[in-house]
C-alpha cells in the first residue's frame, strides 16, 4: 500500500470521530443561538408593548399577544418552552413564550407573547447537512492538496528510490540530488555512506576470493605435482628437493592464510583499542627484529628519528612497521641501503632495489608482480591499516631504482 493511500485511510479514521464531535458541537451551538435570538426578539417585543401601554394606557390587541391573564402578576419576565399542535401536518411544534406583567388601571395583567422555535429534529438535520458538506469540502481539498504537494515534496524521495533500484554493486556510487528538505538530505547522506560501505565490502570480498583462489591454487599445484612424483616412484627413497618444495609450499600456504585472516580482521574493524604510542620505539623494535637478515645481506641502515606519537592499536602499529621494514629488507639488494625518516607528520622508508617497470602505486595492491614474481600481500596490509586510520600512503620509484614508501599522518 502506498504512503499516500495509507495517509488517506488514517485521515478518514480520524475524521470520523471528529465529524461526530463536530455534529454534537454544532447541534448545541445552533440550538443555543436559536434560543438566544428568540429570547432577544421576545424581549424587544415586550419592551415595545410596555412602551405602548405607557403612552396610551391601553392593553395591546389580542392579535399582538398570545394571552392576557388578569390578576396574575410576575415580578420578573419569565421565559418558557411549549409545544403546540400544528393541524396542517399534525405535528407538535416548539414555541418560546415570554410572560410579563403590566399594572393596568390599578390591576396587574400578565401578557404572554410567543415565537416559533427551531425543532430539534430540524436542528439535527441542518447540523448533519452542514457537517457532511464541510467534510466533503475538506476531503476534496485534502485530496487535491495532498496529491499536488506529494508530487512536489516526495519527488526527491522517488528520485533517490529510482537511483537505488538502478544501482549495481560493481558500478559507481549513485549521485543523490540535494533538496531543500533536511530529512531527505539526511537520508541521501546516510545512503551514500551505506552504499560506499556495501560497495567496499563487495569489492573486498571479491578480491579476497580471487586472491585466495589464485594464491592457494599456485601452492597446491606445487604440492600436488611433487606428491605425484613421489607416488609414481614408491620403491625409491623420497628426493630431498621434492620434499623441500612441499615443505616450502605448505609454509607459504600457512603464511597466506594468516595474511588473509589478518586482512579480514582489519577490514571488519576488529582492532579497536587505540592508545597513545611512541612510533619511534616501534620502528626501533622492528629494526632489532630484522637485524640478522640485515647483517647477512650487508644492508646499510640510516635512520633519522623525531618524536612521533599516534593514537593507534598497538598490534596494528607493530604490523604496519614490521611489514614496511620486512619489505625494505626482502626486496633490497646485497650491500644495499635503507633510509628511515620519522617525523611527527610522516614516516618515509627508502631502500635500494631492483628496477621496476610500470606504475609504482600498483606495488600496494595484493600480489603485485615484481621482476622476480609475486611480491605478496604485506604492502596491501599496510595500505589497509593506513585506510583504517586515514593515513595517506604513496609509493615512489626513482630512476636510480630507489623505492620509497611515504605515509603521511595528516598532522600539521
């Protein structure tokens, strides 16, 4: 059922008791006005007759009054209601009578004047007709106004609804119109945020499924091929190199599974324990952790640290720095160098490495391809953490094969 039809139904339900109360109110108001006007007319008529008696000392003719009762006195004028049979239609008709006394030649005479009243059935019929007429007028006006206004007021809503119907998960976000109605603007803003979140979740799950399938299939294929070789030669002792390949592939599978699980937890905002941490200490700890690998490859490390305090989950801060340092060591060259610069506004890690052809920003994507094959998922995790905290990350590659990752914290 449409909203406008529901509006009409609720309006009709409320108009019915209003109509009943209105009928009762109008009935008594009309009856009150009828008595008020009749009493006023009879009072004026009494004053005219008293004036006539004072001027001419004569009682009025009987056609001017209803009755004259001799020797009856009323201290004050008295109004009374009475019913008189109307012979024409054989119906009792209500009248209003006024009794008042005049001192005529030493004797009090009581005069009675009478005026026709509206019957209660006539008042009820008139009231009902008035209310019905008003209700029809109100209903017609309401129908015209609501339909006209609904078309104008609800137009932005139907525009938004149309865009939602045409929205596709793999398409761009709809551009909702700005209106002069605050409620619709709020709705459009909330829908934009919601659709962006839904679209991001859809793209994340799609990438997650594609990456999982790609990466797992690669290592599973290695394990399957090596296993088939072993099964095809049951009499021979298992070759060490084949077992080594199985071990390496299974180890990588475990690492990939952990990385995917970590990405999923970051995306689902499961890390939500921000505290003030000294990022300088985290960087120093990461360098100490990879000290052996750095020494084996004879990599020269140069660091320039300034105090830098951020509000982050300590676990995510450690993962962020460890992945950056690990990437700088793993994709470096022997006798290479690493330069780490930390300031209150940014973290810059620059390392020597192999030349790269293409857009350096693609290195931040999952399983980006380098010269030696798949780079992995480490920088994708770094990018996900930066997006979580609103940091800006960029990957810059110089002509001298210098790889630089810059993370801006947005602090002036």
